[in-house]
C-alpha cells in the first residue's frame, strides 16, 4: 500500500509538473498578446463560475473514492444527479450575466458569462467517470488526461489570442479544457450509466457529498472574496495584476498538495483510524510537505519579483510588488490544507463544513481590514490568516481520534526555522554584492535567480540537518525516490467477469485493471 501510494503521488506530481510547464509557456505567450484588463474581466466571471462548476467535482468525487461499497445502480444515480444539476446551473449562470456586469460596472462581463457557462456543463458530465478511475487508483490515466487537456486548451487560447480575439481567447481555452477532459474520461472509463433507480445508499452518498461541497462552497467564497473586493474597489486592471501575484502564491499548493490529496485520501481511508500506522502515514506525508513547502515558500519570497518580471515582462512589475506580501504564507498554507485529509478520511465531512465557517469569518474580517491598503493589504491578510488558524484547525480536525497538535508542531517547526534561517542568510549575503542586485536586463535577472537558488538550497539543507540532528530525515526523503520507480514485477489485479472489481460486471469496461479494495457485488444494493 505504501508503494502504491507513493507511486500514485509521484505520477500525479510529475503530471502536474508537465501541466505547470504548459501553463508557464501559455502565460509567457499570453501575457504578451493580452492585457491585464483582459485577464481581469475573465477573473470577474470565473470568480463566480468556478464555484458552480465544482458542484460535483468537489463532493461526489470524494464520496465515490471514500465509500466502501459501490455498485452500478448507485453510480448511475450519481451520474444523472451531476448531469441534471450541472445543466441547470449552466443555464442559471448564463442568465445572471447581466447582474454580474452591473455589479462590476463592466458590460463585457454579461457576454463572457454566457461563454463560461459551458464550462459548468462539460465539467459535471465527467465527474463520476473520473472518480471511478481514481477509486481504482488509476492515477496514471487521469494524470495523462489532465496533461493532454491542458495542452490542447493552451493551443486553443494561443491561436485565438494571436488572431486578435482578446479576452475571448481565454474564454475559448476555459471551455476547451473540460471538453477535452470529458472526452478523455469517457474514452478511458467505458462504463455506461443505467437509468435512475431507487437505491439504498443514494441519500447517504448525497448527504456526504453535500457536506463536502458545502464546505467547498463556503471555503471558495472565502478564497475568492479577495478577487471580488479588489475587482469591485479597484477595477479590472488592479484585479488582473493582483490575480497574477495570487497565481504564483497558490502555485506550490497546486503542484505539491492538490495532486497527491486524492492518493493520500485513498490510502488513509483504508487504514484503521485509531492505529499508529494511520498517524505515522499522515505525519510522514506532512513532514515531506513541510520540508518542500517551507523551502519553496521562502525561495519564492526572495525571487518572486524577478520571476514575474522574467515570465510576464516589465508591465507586470506592480504584480511582483504585491507578491512580496504573499510569499511568507506559502509554506504554512501547504501544511494547513492537509486538515481536509484528516476530516475526510475520518468520514467527518460535517465537522469540516463547520470548521470552514470559522475560517470564512476570520479570513473575511482580515480582508476587510487589509482592503484599505489596496491589493497588497489583501495579500497580507491571506498570509496572516493561515498563521492564525493553523493550530486551532489541527486541534479541531484531530479531536475525534485524540490526535493532538503536539505531533503536528513537532513535525513542522524545524522546517519553519530552517527556511527562516536560509532566507535571512541569502538576503544578507546578496546584500553585500551590489553588482548582483543591480544587474540589469534578462541576463541579470537570470543570474540573480540562479545564484539565490543555489545559495538558498545549500543554507536550507544545512539548517534542516542541523535542526534534525543529522541527515537521517533527508536520507529518508531520498529513499522515497526509489518507490517512484516501476516495480520489477507488479502483480496484475484484473476484474473477473463474474464479480467486477468496480462492482459493475457487465457495465464497466475500463481500459485498465482495477484493485481489490472495491465492492464486488455487481447488482446488489449496498
């Protein structure tokens, strides 16, 4: 199980690296073909659309993965619920476009909302197929699907932008991505849903999914209140600049945390919640995230200005100045978000929902407080919120199994201090080299990035070994690399024709083998 979990995480992280490379390529090109206002008007609409688009994606995905028994009839019901609600939400969203345009005082928003509404429908029709693949731990297939969909959508955006379509090129790319994801999901998972039926367990699954989505919805409002406030108070140009700084802020979470969450959830859900194995698995994963997150966060704080200028060009310098206030929150944000794994693996989606109400209140008040200092004040509010909520969040998440905050703090604090030591050390050393600080042009920027990166890596690794009392922890991380390599001989687990491992003997015809942990009752209600 450990090997499968590590390899699944490795596959998803690698695929996200490819997606990131594709996104960087598109950002470099599109930032020169489009204006901050173009990005701003799209952000005005997607601030609302992403909430409705995620109705099934956040809720039913976790429900399918976490549920111990699942059959064809129950999965069919979930499929039709997603399609029906997704279609309704898409229609409603296209109708309320004029209201959003009036709120933002920008007439372009109304027509953009109609185009973006298609993303809601196409996202929801593939939710169950993707969830079934993830339930079967087929992360190589879902990862490849994400990479290809991202590549094709970027091509669509760049071609349209080069043709002079302005912000409509971003709309086209936003619609193209879920279309390609859905096509790949249907091709990889050949399951065909049956007609809706009365099935025992449907209500329980829907209730679990609604708690997860309810938590997501409140958290989403919390996480996008900044876009709403900045766009309303300062306009599309300021919002476009702020959004690019925010994108760099959440980049480590997208690359390091989001890809492995479903792998970790699948593994934690198979362990005894009261066992030492469960705690050890969680703390080991937290240690890896803290090591990487604190290091990446400190390094990006040092180099964020140069990275934004290098990738986006000089017209985005204001975005670089905003990012400075985001940087110190990157590492703690990665650690903080793992509370969701505790809540979901324990089956406590209701507690997760209640906690997000606290999160929403605290972060919202900080946003309102920071708004008077402009986008930089809102960015500072983000950083402060994670540090304030960190300890109470883990105390509340671990309370059902008496998992106190002591082990969490013991795991994380050394990496916090190591990143602080390395960051201060790099700043002090480079301050003594004025030719490096003042070097102009692209070559000067690259020189600073490379020099700071190597210097920071040396200081950070040294500080970690010093605080850990030796290199044992780093050697343990290095050994995980071997678990990412293909096994010499991996036993093939194939579903039999009589008892299909996904539970759908005659209806699921996936192109992959699925695993023995899934319900083998093909047509019985759970």
